[in-house]
């Protein structure tokens, strides 16, 4: 992630919209994101397609499986003010 932040810092006058324009994204930023994608893919043993849609679907599915193991949230009781 730090590499991405460092790549963004090379272009202080550019907005995020400018930096992430698919037609003009700086090569340093493309490289930094590719490196982060590879690290995350390895950490979570993702072996699917390289496209963002496949990767996002994989991680949302993983998130859903992990959160389904959590106990259901119980509503908090609020104190009524004593007026």
C-alpha cells in the first residue's frame, strides 16, 4: 500500500480522478497496484481471473462466508432518560 501512496505522491497536482483515468494512469501507479494485487492474491490463495470483477466477486464471497460465522447482532438496549 505504501508503494501506491508513494506513486500518488509523485503527482501532487493530480486529483484521484486524474490519477485513475484508465487512459492516462501513471505507469508507477499501475505497477504499484499490480504488485499489491499479486500480494493480496497470494495471501488469500486467489487463483481466479486477473480482471477486477472476478477478484471482487471472490473477495465478497469470502467475506460473506467469514461473516456468516459470526453470531447475530443483538439490538442494544437504550436507557430511557429520567425526566
